[in-house]
C-alpha cells in the first residue's frame, strides 16, 4: 500500500512538472514574442518620427532662406545654417532603420538625392542674392519654380514612405494585440493551474505534517535516550579513569620497594623489568590523567565568567618558567591587557597549558634557539563578516601560538586534533595524543574555532578564535 502511494505521488509530481514546464516555456515564448512585437512597433514609430523631422528640417531651412531674401535680416538664416548636416544625420538614421525593407530603402535613396538637389537650389538662391552669381529676374524665377517642384517631389516621397510605414505599423499593432491576448490567456491558465497544484500540495503537506509529528515525537524520545546514554558513558569514563589511578599508584609504590629493598637480589635483569614496569605505569597514569581532563571538559557546566586572557596567559607562562629557562626558550608575548571573554577559567587554563606545552615540546633543537610567539588581537568587522558572526556574538578575539620547531605537513591537519592520533612515535616525543583533542573540545565548547598553519621544519602556528559576548553599548 505504501509503495503504491509513493508511486502515485511520483506520477503526480512528474505530470505536474511536465505541465508547469510546458506552461512556463509557452509563457516565455509568448512574452518574448510580445516583447519583439512591441520593439517592432517602437521601431516603426521611430521611422515615422524621423520622416516627419526630416521634412520639417527642409521646410524650416526653406522658410528661413525665404525670410532672409525678403528682409536681408541674418536671424532668418538661423534655421538654414547647419540644416543640411542635420538632414544628412536624419537620413543616416533612417537608412539604418529601414535597412531590412528594400522598398523603403529605395524610396529613401531617392529622397536623399532630392534633398541634395533642394539644398543646392537654396544655396544658389543665396549666392545669386549676394552677387556671387549673375542676378536676373528670370534666373530668380527659374530657381523658385525649380525649388517648388523639388519640394513637391520631396513631399510626395515622404508621404509615400509614411504610408508604407503606417501600413506596417497597423499590422504590427495587430500582432502586438494578439501576442498580448495570448500572454494574458497563458498567465490565466498558469494561475489557475498553480492554484490547483498549491491546494493539492497544501492538503498533502497537512497530512504529512500529522504523520511527521508522530515521527518527531519518536525521534525526540530517541535523542533523549541517546543524551542519557552519553551522560552515562561520560560518567563511566570519569569514574573508571579515576578508579584506575589507585592501582597504578600501588604498582609504582611496590616497584619502588622492590628496587630499594631487593636491589641485589633482583639483579640487573630484574631491575630492568621493574624499571620498564614503572615506566609503563607512569605512561598509563599520564594517559588516565589526560582522559580525566578530556572527560572533565564535557562534564564541567559552570556558569561562564569574565576571564581576562592576558592575566590567565601570564599565569600559565609563569607555571612553565622553569622549563622555559632550562630549554632557553625565547618567548615573546603580545596581548591586550584588557582582553576578556566569557568562559570557564579552568578549561581555558587547560587550553593555554596544552598549547604552550605543545609549542615547547616541538620547538627548535640543536643550533637554532627555540622561539615561541604568543599574540592576541580583536578581529576587525571585515575579518568577522561572513565567517564568525551569529546572533549571540558580534565580537571575536584571536590569539596565536607560534614556534620555530619541527612543524608538520598540513595534510595531517585534521588528524592532529583527533584523540590518540600522533604524528611521531612515543620514543621520539612523549605524550598521550590527547592534548590537542582536548584543546579542540574546550574551544568548541566555548563556541570558538581552532586550526593550525605549518610546514615541515618551519615551525607551527595554532590559531584560536573565541567569541566575545556583545554588550548593549557595543563595547567589549
């Protein structure tokens, strides 16, 4: 029954998709046709407007020339001056507009020749009046008759071209109306179809919501059971790790007794075995201690408090003072004295201790002096935007711990933050493989991020970005 329902839904979805796709394509083609028809109507109107402007330009030039010949006042020549150039520009525009209409293009060529002739006649009349040509009454009459005939021909050609364009315009207006009606019909069908589909979809979603409500209840119960199981596992890990400490202490204590009281009896081989046993117990204690810290990082749920990062770092550096002196580490510390975030001071202290311990452990050896650089700063708005901003925070503090030690290949970047993962053997560098995993857990519990940048032989830089709670006045 369920499979049948699913197949029915699939068929409905496919048919609906095909129908909507067909309507969408039809709408696109119809609207595209409507736009093209509107563009062609506009094109025809431009031709008519330019024809009208061209004839008006010639008429204006003729009227201005006639007024000048009657009055010899220069202001009458203003419409004539530059009229020829303007008329040529209009002709060029018309030529581009009617380039796809051979009949109109032929008429335009004839009109262009008549314009050349008419402007030549106007110039001859002016030259005759100014004395550049022989001035006779018969010549003036001849030029006047000639000009009148030329203007009549220009008018006829213009009227003919306008008539052709108006016929084209009527057809294009009809096409535009047809396209508009088709688009309206398709939109109506699309709207009705969409309404029906939305109604059916709403009914289907409503029934699915009722079914999903039951699924969500079951899922919520599963999540609660999983959280309860995780809490029990954390409690078990904490208790088991804690209880393992006492047997290990006894193993080490009895080993010390055997070595001190039965040294001669044991011999070299026996003492070697006991030494190896104590070494293994020591490593086991360190592993259990780190596991306790790792488990505690999840168990501590104290209220966040304002923690001064500068003072906490100073305290951690002071704890490592002896090691720093013994290894002759050149440590540079730069941080705002008022750098402060909300968090758990104990966990943040563990974070700083692990990062500094890691930098000291893998710092430079041999001729190169070990160097560690700790710096902190507030990130700018540009650095925050798109990377860290959320509703709870709008300020972030970044601190880096850099060393000039052995470094590592960044292809192992994800691996170094996984518990028990080591890039070096235990004989080369001591440790349990939990320190950096603990660092990531503490940082993520505080809503921050941790990453590293490194190259083999060029040291490593661990970068931690921690959120700072925003305040009402916008200051941190």
